[in-house]
C-alpha cells in the first residue's frame, strides 16, 4: 500500500515536472548579446518553457511571443528576465513592453517550423532538388488566395506568354497574354477547389501545374493575419499562420521576404527553401 502511494507521488511529481518544462513561448526576434541562463546563446525561434531566465546585454533586444494567446513582450537590455506561464517579467532592468499580435490556432506549428529550419541549416551543403517545371507558383500546393499571381520562368525574348487557367475537370476559366513572367489570375476562384494552369509561347508550351485553393475559413484567417502583419514580429506570426493552414508555398514566400531583410537570421533563409 505504501509502495503504491509512493509510486503515485513519484508519477505525479514526474508529470508536474514534465508540464513545467513544456514550452509556453518562443523567440520571435532578437538582436545583440542574449543568453538563456545555464543554457547558452538565445536562438531565433527557440521555444521557452516557464521558468526560463533570459540575460540580455547592453543594447540587446529580444521579442518573446506566446503563440497560443498572441501576447508579445519586447525585452531590452541590459537586464534579466523571467519567462512565466503567461508573461515575461524583469528581475533586473526595464519591464518588457507588451502588446497583442496574431495568436496561432495551432501553436505546435512553431515547433514543427523550428525543426524544419534546423534540419535545413544542417543540410546547407546539399543542393535542393530543382523544380520539375518552369512554372514556379502556385505548384502542387494549396494557396491562401482566390486570385493568385501566377509566376514562371521564361525567356523574356520569347514574345508574349499565353496563360490558361482551367478547373480540375479541364473546363476553361480564364485566358490571358502578357510579356512578363507573372500575371494575376483574371478571375476569382472558388475556395476548396482544384485548378490547372498552363503557360505557352508561339514557340510552344512552357509548362503546366496544378494547385488548389484553401477552404474559405482558412483564406479569411490568412487575410486577417496579412492585414495586421506590419512589424517584423507580426510578419513572423503571419508566416506561421500560412504554414498552419497548409499554404506551404505562401509561407515560404513570406519567409523569403523576411530573410532578405534579416540576413543575420539564417533560419529565415532556410525556411524559404
């Protein structure tokens, strides 16, 4: 009986410790010298469990975001900060500035994305597989818009490009010509449907690809997120929203835009691949 009671207490303690170690927030931006007490340098996109202590040097800046609630805290050094279950507080230095950003319906997308970035960085020497078609976007992926800007690679001296858009059954929906290698679809598509598009010149076909539109509620979520994505950390959350709804190509484009602005964060370029 006593042994059973002790075992139950040990199990309860182990469960409590496990829950205490669960991440509650992540690093959405950082600049300068910042470390996790007892665990080295702060990493971009690193998940932070409650009880984490962050040590910032003079001039350092770290943005900590709680993905499930959208609570964002900006920490400025010098200072020592404690990550708690729902907020970040200063033990030394100025209290963090708080604001609300886009919350994530699936906070787990942060961990999945961070793992993808880490794996991609480890394989930087491996040349990624090239595209199977000259068509670049959208290709074999859901999109978070009903009027995508179609994009492809082509010889600018080849003359006008003819773009044809059909539904999954092959019924023509729109056809247009352009001298450039991108054009906005000239018709508003329906949500949660499959489509096919082709590009050709007078010399012959350039390529063809398929894609699908997301359900209406996912597109609405992406639109709301895009409208509020003004600052760097808000745009980070928008990229997570796109990834969370399954718009993988849209998410990569968002990461690529951020990577061009912040070459000091190699994880961004890794996620754009």
